């Protein structure tokens, strides 16, 4: 087989295989172009994370802004809304050790749970409602507040990615 014929055969095979893969989920309905993300509610009843409502809301707004799929606007002019309700925040020992004969947590696992609701305002229809959970470990040595803050940021980043993907792809 000549090199040119082999190249054509490989090209045809690749084109044929490309048609075999498809996404199975729905995407954002074509009439939705703008989204509002009102300030999340916080029903976690914890003082573990200061400003969590604002930080969670900012994380999902930043995710949509970076993606450029739906323009973030105020609620009055939005085609759809994504509401969030923080339903749980907990920190529990992940690894324990002994320091001077005293058993202590050396690493904690921070978990944040957010219930999200995505609504098509144009058709006045709820598209989905789901609880999302994300966790991130942090060390209990050094600056505890700084370690905890990094864990919060990591968990919020994961939550915002999960909520974003559920909104735009729903795979």
C-alpha cells in the first residue's frame, strides 16, 4: 500500500470514528442567554466559615464569567436563575496522631453542601434541583485559619464547577 493511499485510509477511519462519539446530555436551552445568581442563602448554622454566602455566590459567578456561556446579569433582566442554599458545613478529623501523649487531629476534612436550583424564567419552569457536596482536607498545624481558608476555596471551586456543569451540560 502506498503512503498516500495509507494516509487516505487512516483519514477515512478517523472521520468514521469521530461520528461514533456523541454527548448524551442536554445543554442549555437555546433561548437562554443570561443568568442571575442571587446571593446564596446560608442555612448551615455554622460560624466555621466567615462570609460563606458571599464567597459561594462569587465562586459560581466567576465560573460563569470565565466560561462565557451565559452572561451574568441582575435578576430582573435574566433569562434564568441559579439559586444556592448552603445546607451544611462540617469539619471532621481525617487523620489523627499523638503529640506529647495527647491524641490530636493532624488533618481535618472540610465538607460543604449546597442545594442548587436552576430555573428558566422565560418559560417559568424549574430545570433542576440538586444538592452538591465538595470536600477538601486541611492541616491543623501552622496557621489554622489560613489552612482552613484554602480548604474552603478548594471546596467552593469544586462546587462551582459541579453546579456550572449541571447547568450547561447536564451529562
